[in-house]
C-alpha cells in the first residue's frame, strides 16, 4: 500500500508516535508519561549518574552514556508494550521475544536507515543495558525515573497498590547495583529528600529502602 | 505487598483499568478508543450480525453471542498490547504467547474468581473466536469495529497510511467470511453508505472492497 | 441538509458519539467515564449478578440479561443528559419527558433501522428496567457501576460531597432489592472488600451500608 | 449529608464545575468548548455588538448588556444539557421544563445566595433573552459564538453534517434580527472574512448566507 | 504570508486561542484552567464584589467593572506567559516589558480593530488595575480566583508547595485592600467556609489568614 | 514556606513539570508537544546531523552534541514561554531578558545543584547555540523538530496560517546554515520525502524550499 521507502523521514516521523505512546497505560491517574519524555528524563538522569561515577574516579565514555540512554526505548514503537510478567514467563519465551525484537529492528534498519548510517543505528537500537559502566548507568537511570514516576502518584495520595509495588521493585533493582558510587549517592543524597515529604505508605517504603540499600540505612542512622 | 485476595472486587476494579487502556496507542488523532468502549461496540455489532444470521435461518445461541463478544478483550488487562507483527512472527512464538496468556488467565481465575463461578469465567475469558457461528460472528464484529475506527480517522482526512492499511486488512478478514449472510449484508447494505461519503483514499478502498467482497461489487454494479 | 437515510450505518456511527459523551460532566476529576464504557461495565456486572441468581435457583433468560444491559443507555445519544432532579421534579414532567424520549426513539427506529430489524430494536431501545428478574438485574447493575465510579474518586481522596451522595443513593437503590440473592452477595462478598481499603468518609459510608443492607451488617458482625 | 449552607462559596465553587462541562458533548473533535469559556466569549461578542448598536444611535444600558451575557448559562450547572429537540418537542413540555428550571434557580438563590444579594441574582440567573435591545444582543451574541464554534470544526475539515446544520441554524437565528445594525455589521464586515477562507461546504453555506441575510448578499454583489 | 487584514474576525478567532492557553502550565494536576474561563470567573467575582461595595455606599460604574474584568487578560494572547519572577526581576525590565506589551497592543488595535472601535479597544486592552474603585475590584477579583484555583488543588490533597505559596500570596494581595468592604466580606463571610473543609496545610493557611486579614481573625474569634 | 533545599531532587522533580508544559500553547490541534519530549526529539535529530557532519569529515565532540541538545530547554521551567516577538522587540530588551534568565539560572544552580556538580550544570544550562559545530548542530536540530511539528499539523489539513509561517521560518533558519553538510542532507534526502506527500499549501512551501535551499532546488531539478 505504501511502497515508497523514506529513509530517516520515517525514523523522524516515528518519534511523533513515541510522544503519543503512554507508559503503563491505565495506571497513572495524575500525570501521564509518554515514551519520548521518559527517554529524555532517563538521559538526564544518566548524565547525572555519570557525573557521580566520574567524580568517583571511573572512566566514562560520555558518547556511550548519552547514546544508550537516548535510544533505549525507540524500538517500543514497533514492538508494543508487552507486560513484564508475560515477557518473563519462561526463559525460552523471553529469548524468543528478544529474537523477534532483534529481527524487526534489523529489518527496520535495513529498510528505513540509509546504508551509511546503518552500523550506527544497529548499535543505537540494540540492547544498551550491557555490563559496561555505561550500560549499568542506563539500567540504574531507567529505574530511577520509574521510581520518580511512582512517587509522583504516591505523593498525591494515589492508593493503588501498584505504585508501592513499582517503588519497591525499583529499589530492588537499584540494590543490585549498590556497590556503585551513583547508587550510593542516590541512597545518601536523593532518597532522604524523597522521604522528607509526606506520602502514602511512606513508612513501608522507608523500611524497604533501609533494608535494600545499606548506604541509605547508614545515612539515616547518623 | 497486597496479600488479600478480593474475589470479584478485583475483577470489577480491572474494568476501570480497561477504560484507561487505549487501542493502538499513538495512532488515533481525532478520537481515541479504549478497550472497554471497543468491547461494548463489538458486542453491539455482534448483536446485529446475529440478527442477520438468524433471519437468514441460522440457529443462534444468543447467550453465546453476547458472552463471547462482551468478554473477548478482558485479558488485555494482564497481557498488554503486543503488536500484531510481533505476535505472529513465527508460529512457535505465537503458540508460546498463547500458552502464557492461557496460564496467566488460569491463574487469575484461580486467585480472583470465587470457586463457584470459575467454570463460567474460564469459558468467558478463553478464546471466543472458534468455528461456531457465534465465534465467527465475534471475528467479524471485531473487524467491523476496527474498520469503523479507521473510517473515523479517514473521513476527517487523517492522511497516515496506517488507516488505509487497517481498512484494507479489515476487509480482507471480512472476505474470509464472505459466504456468511451477515458479511453479505455488510457488503450490500452498510459499505455502500460508507462509500457514499467523501474521504481520503476513497477510490483506493472502493476498488479493494470490490475485489475482496464480490457481493459489494455486485451491489454496486446494479 | 442530510437527506440520505443510512440504516444501521447511522446506528453504528452513533456508537462513536457515545464514546465521547462523558457521564456526570464536571464531577469526575481522576477518571472520566463515557457512556459506551459504562454500558460495557454494566453488562459485565449484570452477567455476574445473573450467575449469582442462577446459582440461587432462579430461571434466567440470558439473552434478555445481556440485551437489556447492553442497550440501556443508547438513547442518551438523542436525549441528552438531563439532571436527575430536573427529570423527577414532578410526576407529570417525568412522564412527559418519558413520552418525548419514546417518540424520539420510535422516530429513530422508523428512519434509521431497516424494517426487518425494527421490532428487535424497539425492544432493545425501550425501557429495560421492568419487573422481570432480568430487568431487576439491570437496575442493580446500573447502580453497582455508579457505586464503583464514586468509589474510584473517594479512594483517591476526592473530598467533594457529591461522591458520598452518589455512594449513598446507590446503596439506597440496592436496598430496594435486598431480598435478591445478587444483592445479598454484594452485601456479604463485595462491599467488605471495598471497606477493607482506606478512603475518605469510609466510616460514614460503612454505617450507611450497615443500616441499609442488613446482610452486610450481619456479615460484618460475624 | 452536607447540611451546612455556604452562601457565595457554593456559587463560586460552581464556576469550577462549569469549566468542566463541555458544550455539545460528543461533537467537537478539534477543540472542546466549556460553558465557562463560552460565557466569556458571548460576553465579549455582546460587548462588540453593543458598540455597533451604540454607534448606530441606540441607547445602550451597558450594565445590562454585560450582566445578561455573563450570567446567561450559569444555570446549566443544575439543569444539565437537554438536547434542543427534546426541549422543544411540545410547547407544554417546553413550558414545564422552564418552570422546573425557574423553581430550581429560585431554590438555589434562596439557599445559597445571602439575602441582601438575592434580588440581583434573581435578575442575573433569570432569562436574559428578552425583547430589550440588550436581550436581543444576547440572543445574537450566543448564536455568533455558536457559529464560530462550528466554523472552527469546518475550517479544519470536519465532515460531520452536524456542523453545517449548526452553521445554518445560527444564520437563520441571526436573520430573525436582520433589521438590527449589529446583524447588518456581521453580514457586511465579518461573514465576508469567514468566507475568504477555504473550508468544507463553503459554497453551500455561502449560498445560505446570501439567502438568509440580504445585507450579506448586497455586500457580496458589490 | 497572510496579508489580508480581517478586522474583528481576527479578534474573535483569538478568543478560541485563549480557550486553549492554560494558566500556570505544568502546575494544576486535577483541573486545568484556561485564560478564557479564568476571565469569565474573574468577571463573575468582580460583579459580586461590586455588589458588596455598592451596598456599602460606594458609587460603582458598572460598565467599567465589567469591561475591566472581561478584557483584563486578552493580551496574554500576543504577549505569552512570562513567569512573575522574570517580569519583576528589575524595575527597568518590568517597565521595558510593559512598553513592549503596550506597543504590541497598540499595533494590534491599529491593524485588527476597525477605526471606529479603536478608542474603545484601547481602553479595554489597556491596564485595568488602576486606582479607581473598579480597578481595585479587578485586582481583588483576579486574586480571589487565583486563591480558588489553588484551593481546588489543595482540597484534593495536592501536596506541591507551590499551591500553598499561591494561596499565601493571594491573601497577601487581598490584605493590601483590607480597608475595602468587599475584602472585609471575603474575610468574614467567604474564607470561613473555605476553612470549614479539610485540606492539606489548612492550619498553616488558617494562621496566615488570621495574621494577614484582621477582619477574618475577628470573625473567627467571635 | 519551603525552606529546605533539596539538591538534585528538585532538579529531577522539575523534569516532571517540563513534561506538562506544552509548546506553543493554543496552536497545535492534532498533537500536543511538551518541552520534555521536544528535547528528546531535538537530541535524536542532533545525533543524526552529527553523523552526517562526521561522515563529511568534521571532527565532532559527541559529548558536547548530546549535552547541548539534551539540556537546551531545561530553563524554560523557570523563565516561562515568552513569545518571540516580545523577546526580540528591541535589542536592549532582548539582552535584559537574557541577563535575567542568566541570573535566575545562576541562582538555581547555586541553591539546587550540589557544589561538586555546579560547573557541569553551569555549562549545561547555559546557552548551547554557540558558533562551534556542535552549537550549530543544535540550532539546526531545534528548527528541524519545529518544522516537523508544523508539518504534523499541515499534513492533517490544519489551515491555520501560523503553521505555514513556522514552516517558512524554519526553512529560513536552515538556510543560514546551508553551507553545512547536514543541511545539504536535509535538503537533498529528507525534504523531498516530506514533499512526496500531499498537504495544505504544499506548493507554496515547495517554492519556498527551492528558493531558500539551493541544494533542494538542485536535487528536485534532476
């Protein structure tokens, strides 16, 4: 029906669509979040976390920090929003879905990205959350934004338990990286400000933060 | 976190969420459609198609017509919106996804539906699009609503090619059932009214309708 | 201006409009509800209430349960949203408004529904809340959804007194049917789950529920 | 439930509700219009029409022009949006509805407006469209805004025939006042600018304007 | 590009735009407020405040009360929403911005308002908040609506401190006019109703109101 | 009122606000654009333009490309949306406004950014559109996104002349950089795809593009 290939134009038009795709549809009641704006916030957070790691002596590849964060959700455009429990139901399913995502991405790059830019976009649209420090920063930044999204509902007294669950699972994910300077900084310099305000289930989450992030517990006990 | 099981209350609360889940997020620019309202429209259309089949002499199980249509998208709530090309990438993937959907539905029924209603909800939340006349009516009604959703954008001059594609694929799906009285009725008594109005790509779609639905072609040639 | 009659096409297009007509405009602050989605939820609730009645030994005409619930608000499209106090100001006014609604519906059926389907749509678009068990189920289901709509605001701490009023008047309406198995089930198995959560004016509503629904009071006192 | 009377506070809170009540729900697809904003626009238009009448030698009571326009739809808050065909179905019904509206307004004034301001609000919330020049200006201004609301959809190519109907009925209403200087001004100095732009059904409406408003026809023929 | 001057048509079309410009973008989470609806509410409040002043013996120019309030924010359309701290950073900047606003308004009047109405619109679109009693009423009414907008968020438990700040600064502005009968009335007959309800930071604001408005303190101490 | 300084927490919370601030309020009718999502799109476009420049032999500082684009509109949060004609009314006013913006940014950095990150944020929140190649890429990317935003309205047949004006002024801004490889690429490989589709005023814009961008004219003449 639409046979004309429009390299880059199609890529750019797809960005408008990501502005219209809401995250976690049906959950946020006070402030919706679209994939485009989320990607911007994650890149902002990654930029700051890289500052912290860099000041702590880590060698940061800044191009990689930005590139990974900026592009990490572009493929949501052609994959859709598969709920996490579905995605992770079995390891075989998970790897099959990953294969399909890879082959759709590959096909998109082949048809919509001009040849001379294909290797750059193969890297950009691939999985960014690898074991490199920049990949770990992306993993953390993605969870910090999710935590703030949940907090935005909790501080306005949204009682739906899903937001407590999201807040908790974000903290659990952060605790996997608790050895990193940037997660220590979140624990000692950002979380206390969040808990300085009143919101629903604050005590419950406060206890969770203390048990999951030892640096937060230490900071609070001083 | 939320250990209390709340049978039926949880089922009813889930309906509010389906009111907030938009269909084809990022595409509709003039009028959004949520899953709850879509389900109502499909049931209305199925009710009418069953009228047509019944007047044509078919034996209709009305309870089944309504039940299938009313419940056909409830599970979108815990499965999410997986884009069709992903879902159908390979037949193995498709069947694995179907298995996951089945086991999540089964688990939901076991934990959130009181025992005495479990067999009814197993039937209601299972796949309704089977080979029975009621299952075929659901398949057709689902596509007729999709066709009207696309038409609602096309008649307001939305030029994005995706709506032509949706309109076409809806017609193709209808043509698979072209032997049925209800599809004949759509071809001879409903499509002509749609084409009586001006909209983008009308000629293109008109030609498609003629080639895919012989009864429409015959009606137009009179 | 628009002389062409478009049977059924016009009926189907009208469904899109019902998706855009919000219930109680100006009141819901957290989640709007449109007439199409409300109709779907009422039909879902009616389906469940009929399960309860059926298990209690009642003879249910399932086609009628679904048909009444599915179509009960379609005529809002050409009648508009007349506030309840206006509608019920005097019994003469109420019956005159009912007459106008009837004659507009009759006229719509005559001009927009093909002759062979007119008797079915006369039944479907007529008053469904009659004295039959299916009519009573519709009356109850309509109020249960209204109660849940109010609860959705109250649980998010909307302090406007109108939602307490709606919650109360829904309970009062349910209490008129308190002899029915389905209302007993609501009182003993659904309301307690609602009151298991914290929300504004919970105590006030809890007392009301106890005074209006003896089965709820009995369940709570065990 | 809410026994405390809160004079004026209740009146002011009601204005927030009018900001949330949309006009013609289900129709406007490009730009919604709420009752509060509509009231502001009508008052702006009335102000201008009074300028024209005044320059033409009419004696204008400016306080009355503003007061009538500003308050003309406040009672929509407790009456609701009754569709015009219902309202005008029979003259008895129309007068009964008017009586109900009057008695609800009266009751509101008695309970929510402090005694010393009751006579002012009885005048303000009463019917403003009387035979005085200020009442006629309100009638015209209300229709001019409705015409602009329809034009806002037509110029963006909304093909739904309802907007042509609204545009036409607005012109018909204006033509009832065609002897007035302000309607002459609309015909000779504002309508031509509207028709200077391209929009759907422009020719049809242009012909209507010429037949209904002789001054427009004369201006165009020069 | 668009050389044709369309007097008054352009003025009226600009009103549609003011319906789409939200006040304090990014702040209101429960109910947005556009400039058009705000202007209507301010005019309503001014009308009431003028009642109070009039009953207190003041001589009110009603045309001026309405005209000032109705038109006081029309120029936001071509000036934009400059944040208050920017506007007031230095007195030179403030007066330069005022000069630019004046010259843009002057230019708009010259090109879009027909000559015979220019003097009226120069008065209407100029600064209305002068030292006359009508100008003071406008200043008070503008703040009362702002206070109600903040209250609408606070009563729904929006914890963002900006709304406390707005509530406080509105009270401070009112206290500058505390000698006026209308502000006394607000202090003694409207504020107590606001504080009769529960909302976030009620005690804090209650104390502020008592310290800023002596008449409120007196009324509460009785 | 809010004395506690919350370094970085305040910076992150501000991002939620930028998600709620719409660009050009009152203009976009089909798809709104918020500042956060715009910033993401500009960074995506800058990333691509830097690819083009790099392949053309330029030495790119990638960290700078990303940093400039990502942060270029963060200060809109405390400055507000001053309309361009106001901003540029006189060169004195423009430089005074720039001074105010600088001093507000400086103050924000001093109070809300921890000392060890202040120099990084001074660079990030300062003016990025300098004469460096990365600064020029930001200038171009900002205009390309604006052009696409206008195109999104034009392709859906929004007839308001403002979008033609925006499209034109974007092209004019691009033509200032027409010597750059990335602008040549836009002219020869992206604009033709835009003009391959039908939209309002296409011919007018096509002629403008040809006169403003010689490389586009050359590409079209082949």
